[in-house]
């Protein structure tokens, strides 16, 4: 029985708790949050026996094997490093850190600890992305030439997910002082992983970020609303393919829409998660003269939570690990630098 702790018991922690609760061979034994009321409510909801308000107290108690780090982005590095130093396996939320040097330190610490380390690039829960990776690796598309990827949300322009003006869970995401790296760091991180897992490593980026005015004086209470909310990235991949990756929180009509299209010399594939996460569209030799697409059903793949537990059980590290999280962090840092300096940055 793998004993788990969940640290940071806000919105996303419920997804971790719900997923782990459905899996055999593990038990959530502890929850930790700086907000005592929140952690107690969370523990009561998910029937978790022990609660803590500091990671130090949790680690001193120590009766757990592994932890989900579901705290806001700036706490990913310090809390994961403390867990690793305590010899615990860590599933850390994305982005792995807030800069590449912190992420690289986490990779070193994980190697030293010799424990299972994973970053929750949760769109890898969809089997279509693994099928896309396999098709590209097998050369089914031929030489890859062009990549199109989008991640569109709309919680700034329509209140499908509640009123962002009054909810700290949305407000911290708009404020750099609260550790946010904007839409780029929040969901652009998924986009970079989702596109480059099948398409291959990114060689260089040119990025334009934008922060649109959204409140009088650019401020709501303690939150200065200065984090980017739209990003457009031109990427070149190490295999020579050229890509366009776009994300925004202003895409009215899209609550949470992710698409990927890969175009090669021998064929093309498309994924649209609004349509299906377990199917992709493929256009190959036969159909390509007609511009016709066939639907490919993709065999079920394990979730991130299953991969994490299997890794602990078998002592075999699965992907995406902290090293992958750090590689994506490097691309995020390059995007920020590119925007600041208005030039292409090589990775
Ligand atoms: N993988 C995904 O698809 C996905 C989806 C949503 C959020 N996330 C990530 O999950 C993380 C949390 O996001 P959220 O939406 O749940 O945020 P949230 O604001 O709802 O919850 C964060 C919780 O962490 C607690 N916290 C803050 N500092 C802490 C500390 N030092 N120790 C312990 N607890 C602390 C807060 O009190 C809060 O309860 C973020 O990094 C976010 O990027 C990932």
C-alpha cells in the first residue's frame, strides 16, 4: 500500500484526490495546506485522516511514501526539494518551477534522492497524444514540416468558470507578484509539452506576450494584474519543422480547448481534445490526394496518477519526469527572454 500526502488543497488537489482514490494499492493518508480551514474541509471531503499546515510538520510526522505537490507555482521548487530531501517520491504540478535554474536543481535533487519524480503534464492522460508520438516516431508522417498547436481558455471574457474578479484562485494567476508566469507559464507549459512530445525537441523560439487591461488601475485588492494573458510563439524544432503555438485566456467560446496538427511529407495528423482525447484524424498516402481524413481510435493509456504509482511499485521511472519538466521550463524561459529582447532565442 503506497501512502500518499497531498500538499496544497485548492482546486486541482481535488483532481489528484479523486484520481488516486479510484486506484488500487494506494491510500491518501495526509493533506497539507497553509489554510487550516481549507485543509480540514478537504480532508473531511476526501476522508483523509491527518492534516498539517506546514510541510515541515508533515515531513516531521513522515508516515507517507509519496506526495502530490499541488501548491501554486512558486512553491513547487521549495516544497519538492524538501520532499526529495526527505526521500519521498514526488508528483509535482506544472510548471515544474518558475525558472530553469530552480527546475535544474530539482532534477539534481531527484537524481540524488533516487526516487520517482514526475511533473503533471495532465494532457498526457489522453491516449491520442501517445498515438501521435508513436506515429511520428515510426515515420508514418515522413519528415515533419509544420506544427500548429493552440490552447484556448476564456475565463477572462466569459464567466463560465465563475467570476475571476473575486476569486483568489484566478487572481493569483494574473499577478506576477503572486508567482504567476501568466498564461504562458500556466497553460502554455501544457502546450509546449503537448506539441513537442510528438513533434520533437524545440530548437528555438520567437515569442510575443500580451497583457490586456482588465481592471481600473490594473489592480484588484492586493493583486496587480500584470501577468501575460495571451502568447504567440513561433518555434523551430530540432528536426527542422516550423511551428506556431498560441494560447490565450480571452478565447470566447472555448472553456479549455486544445488542438494539435502535425504536417509531414508523407501525411498529417490532427488532435482536437474538444472532440476526443482518444481519437485522432490521420491523412495518409491514400487519402491525401483527396484531402480526406480518417479517424483513428487510440488504445487506452495509463493516467499520470497510474504512471506515478506504477513507477513507485516497479522502481522504473516513467515520463514525463522532472528532467522533462526542466526542458519545458527552459523553453518557457526562452519565450520570456524572446519577448523581452524581441528576438529569436536558441535553446
Ligand atoms: N495539471 C493541470 O492540468 C493543472 C490544472 C490546474 C492547476 N494546476 C496546477 O496546480 C497548482 C495549484 O493550482 P490550483 O488551481 O489548485 O490553485 P489553488 O489556488 O486553488 O490552490 C492552491 C492551494 O495551495 C495552498 N498553498 C499555498 N502555499 C502553500 C504552501 N506553502 N504550503 C501548502 N499549501 C500552500 C493554498 O492555500 C491553496 O489552497 C498550480 O501550480 C497549477 O498550475 C494544474
